[in-house]
């Protein structure tokens, strides 16, 4: 990877802060839309994709809402809300379209380097949860994006799907599972790196590693003056750009605050750290081939839903369980303990205090998680793998998430678990806060950003390019069943995935 050492005096059209999947996706989209655009990327660490987008820092689930029960809450009348699930499933299909385009156009050598079929399963126990899963299955499968999902309460079938989860389980326990063959595991790190490798070969693109953005100031002509520091030499430089994307992951909030745009006032951040148990025994890893998501415990944040996850990382199969949530005042895994205190400003202290008061069960949950002993962690694992032994698992630190705290007229402040894009009214700056559903929906998020910030998005040239990169662009995969089936069949083939129900749908 090319690291530039010289002083930065140039004025690129676009500055991307942070070298994670969001900046990579935006960079490639913009370069494809406008090949003459100039882009500088600044990353504070010495490699791309070293924070949340690194494969060991996230769960690598291609979030399609096939197995994540938190995307389908049960409403007060007992029915299942599927709106969010449909939106996430559609967004992931859009991401797959763009990735398939990158493969067909040789931006990425092979899909096998970053995406694999791993069936997505939801698994629950207890009468009430079984009833919920049955209803969820019915509600979801009435929508074409969830065709192919299987449901069973039959123990033998579940044992065939996920033997580790069933072996050693009490015989009289009521259990149920859904299975979606089309589920995926995505190495977002490999994908990000491939996109940066491509960007680096393009004229007018510069990637600066070990460069931290310290400050940004709007100038009279609405361009941005960006102050960057070489972390090795401490040398500071200034550059200007017409457009800035703050894609700094957990580091986005402090930079948004520094930008001083009125749209960025009142936001706060609540960091949640995570840990995984990583299996160290090849015989066990081999016996499992699924991402198994369960129900979150009371008070836990939605992203702490426990899951037993097959991963494919750099050609090697792995098995992870977690995440166990925790609390740290750092906004980045490689950040500073002062991140949280320094982010508190006059304009966000009220929403932050209000969000704190309204989320006592979450605080209690996080404190309990931090105090967990290895035996407590094993007990949680045993819910999904009853015969687990502690010595077969190593504890590793996952990536850091910063949940968004927003002003709220009624409550004063609310804690959000989604993603929040903040854009300056003149479209000269955008920042991405939050982390869920995250990398899986990077393409839809960056398309939305381009439409908000680049007037050219409406021109026939850019519209044509959008359609080349995302064939369903301008149409709705959630509303158009035939289009969704055709699109899925195409991405499944190009990305070397498979799902038996797809062929029937396309030929029907
Ligand atoms: C535990 C965990 C599990 C997850 N599981 C999933 C999952 O299964 N599926 C999914 O789709 N998503 C998942 N996510 C979310 C996903 O990882 C993130 O949404 C995604 O990686 C965010 O990408 P990004 O580019 O915004 O941020 P990052 O990948 O964090 O990149 C931001 C970069 O900005 C750099 N930076 C920060 N400050 C500065 C500065 N001042 N100057 C220069 N550079 C700076 C950082 O060093 C970093 O490299 C998970 C996240 C976590 C933490």
C-alpha cells in the first residue's frame, strides 16, 4: 500500500477521512461516476481497514434480516413487524449487485476472497419464543425476499442443520429454528482492501496512511480546510477540498463536532465494546456450518444478540461466539480513553444525560457483561453449544461501536442503534455516525449520500452509470418480485453463491 510522505498542499475535489468500508465504497462509486475526480484519503492507522471493517472486529454477517430477530420485533397486538427486515434485505441485495459489478468489471479478482454462502439460522427455545419464531416465519415468508426460508420444530431436522447446537440439549426442551440457505458471510476487510487497491491504481487518487485529520474548517467559498498530522513525524499540513466525507467510524463524532456545521449539533456518542470467544479446535470448527442467531437478553443492546458463527477469513474457516458487550470510553479500538469525555459539549450534554437516564437497563446490562467471569461466558456459550469446554475457546476483543445519541423533543435525548448520516445543507460535507446494520448496507448508504451531496447525481450521465453499477437502480427490489428473483439469480451466480429455491423462482 502506497504511503505518501510529502506535505499536503494539494486541493483534491474530495477528501475521505478514514479507510474503512464506507470510504472505500464511496471512493469507488465516485471514481466510476466521474473518472476525472480527484480524491485524497487520510487514515490515522498504518493500514486500511484496521478498525470496525477488519474481519476479526466484526461478525461478517451479510445482514439480510434472515436470522437477526431484533429486526422483526413483536408488536403489542402480537403481530410481527417486518418493515425494517424488508428494508435491510433489500439493501443487502443492492450491496450484492454492486459487488457483482465489481467482480464482472475486474475491480475485484474473485468473489471467493470476500463472500461465502453460510446458511443463516434463527434458533430459539421455550414455548413463547417458539411461538414468536413461527409467527415471524409466516410474516416474513409472505414477502418474496424471504422465499426459500425453512421452519421446523423437529429436533432431528435441526440436529442435521446445526449438530453442535442440538447435541447434549435437554430432551424435553421445546425448540424451533428457521434456515435460509442464501445467507452469507462477508469478509468486509478483504472487500475494503480490494476496493482501496483498485482506487490506488486510479489517476488522481492518493491514499495517506498514518495521517490523522485533526481539524476541519469551512472557508468563505464553502470549501473545507483540513488539517492533517503525520503521526510518525508529527508534521502538520493543510489541504482544501470541495467535499469532505467523515467516514472515520467511531472517530466520526469528534470530527463532526469540529466541523461546526449546524446540522451536527446535539449529537452524542455512547461507546459499546465487544468480545468474542474464538474456537481454537479444528474438529469443532469443522462440525458447524451456519450463522445461528438467538434472542437477545432483556436490557441488552440489539447488536449484542448472541450468535454462533461460522466465518471464512482469508481462506480459513473459523468459529466465533458472541459478542459479549462491554463498556469503554474509547470511540475506536485503537482510540483514547478520553474520547467520550472530550466529545461532551454544551450542545449535546442534555441529550446525553437524557439518553443515559432512559437507558438504565442497558447500563445495568453492560455493567453485568463487564463483570462476567470466564465461567459466566461459558454458560452463555452453552445456551448455543451445550457441550462446549472453556479450553477450546480464546477470548478476543472485537471492534468498538459508537451508538448515536440524538436530540429528541419529548425525551430530551434518545439512544439510537442504527446509522445516522449527517450532511451539511450545501452538500459540502457528510458524516456517518452509528454502526448498524453497518457494512452490509454500505452501498445503499453511500448512494443516498451521493444523492444528497452531489448535484450531478440527477444528470443523465450519472443516472446511466448508477444503472450500470446497480442494475435495479431506480426500481424497488422489495416491491418487484420478478426483478428481485432475476437480480438474485445474477448476483448468486457472479458471487459464486448458491440457493436451490432461486432457479425455480426465475424459471417460474
Ligand atoms: C462487534 C461488531 C460486529 C459487527 N458485525 C457486523 C456484521 O456482522 N455485519 C455488518 O454488516 N456490520 C457489522 N458491524 C458494523 C461494521 O463493522 C461497520 O458498520 C463498518 O465496518 C463501518 O465502516 P466504516 O468505514 O464506517 O468504519 P471503520 O471500518 O471503523 O473505518 C473508519 C476508519 O477511520 C479511521 N479514523 C478515525 N478517526 C480518524 C481521523 N481523525 N483521521 C483519519 N482517520 C481516522 C479509523 O482508524 C478507521 O480505520 C459490526 C461492528 C462491530 C463493532
